[in-house]
């Protein structure tokens, strides 16, 4: 079975160091993406979005992503800086001033692979916007998206990706704000060619090394599932909790137990632990200083 990996990530732009709306910066819309070499581009609300031609090798995947990003850079004035942060805090007033198309969140609903039910629509009144890094996994062609067997297969692949990509993202992406709107565990859409895995943010756009990790994990994780290795079976409920709560310690423990760690992931985990310890001791020092101040009074 041939496995193809694609993506449709989003990202924000800044001007003079401040997030600004990308509405109307480039051609292309949700309904009519603008074709470019290696993919297509569009505006998505206040962010820029692109998709790539599906790839069957890691080199092709990374090359397609970088090729499309280079073309977008040529389309957008140099005064705009590209920002691959998962969240942009625009403020409610700034968002309210945008055109209706720019303010709108969500289009077709996505679903929860564990319940089969549609996820709640995001709250468009919030003062921030989020950027996703959806991964598309293809293994078939022109299947009816309402076919029960195909839906079940998509749910299985989504749960497998939660156990690998979802847990990895908790370690590699320290932001939890995005999940207030999008990206809870199990988020997916059925596609005629396979599944769209919608849990991750756009953090992996930051480096070719991260792009490599995402492709290889999606590809090898799907192959493992086809071979009968279902990593999600033993800890399904726990995996959901780790992703939704941003529990990077237990997420790492699962990946380590399954032998699914890499030097990049190990380094990121050690950095997260170190940052957490520093934050803990800083908070304790503040509490102690405040206690001493009360005693001295």
C-alpha cells in the first residue's frame, strides 16, 4: 500500500513587530486556492495558509513545504515578517474591525475520533487567533467519505497519530492556548484519499529538522498501524488527557516506552523540564519573599 503525506499549515504575519491581519495579502481563498509550484496558497481568516502536493519521501515533503513558503515570501511585501507561532493575540477591538470573512472561524466541522461526534465550533469572539499544522495521510483513492469502513480506518489512523504525533507535539510545542479553540485530541476529517489529522499547531514549520520528524512519524506510524502495531490501544484515554492538558512529562514517558524518541525530541524534552524547574523555583522564591515581607511587617 502506497502512503502519501501532505499538509495544509497556517501562519501569521507581523508588521513593525506586531501581529497584523493577512487578509487580502495574497491571492487564493478557501473555496479557490491559488495554484503554485508544489502546492497552492490562500488566505484563511487573518492568517496565510498553503497546501503541498502529497509526498512519498521525506525529502519531497520538506522540499514541497519550503518551495511553497519561498513563493509566498515572493508574493508578500518585505515589510511583513512571517511568524510561525501557534497563537496571535490581536485583541478583540482589532479583530472586530476586520471584514466578516477575516473574522470568521471554522468552515466544515471536524470530528472526534474517539466519540465519532463533531467537535464544538470555535468561539470567534476571543481576542486571539490560532494557526494549525494539519497533516494529511493518504492510502487510497476516491472513497466515499460516508463509508463506515473508511470512517473507522480514518479514526484508527487518527488515534495512532495521537499516540505519536499528538504526544510529540505536546513536548515540542509549549503553547496550550490554541487548544482552547482548536486541536483537542482525536480531531480529524475524513477525506476520499485518507484522513486529515487536525491536532497539531504549525510549530513544525520552524525548521527542516521538525518537518523531517513530522513526515517520518506520520509515515512510519501509519506503516506500523498497517502491520498491527496499535500504540493507542493500551493507553487511549490517558493519551487524550496528556494531549488536552499539555502533559509533556507523561507524553514523553509513553513515547519512550514505545521506543519512539529521537535526539531532537529528547533535547526538547530536557529543555521543557529545565524550564519547568526554573519556573517552579522562581514561583517558590516569590512566595517566600512575600511571606518574609508579611512576617517583617
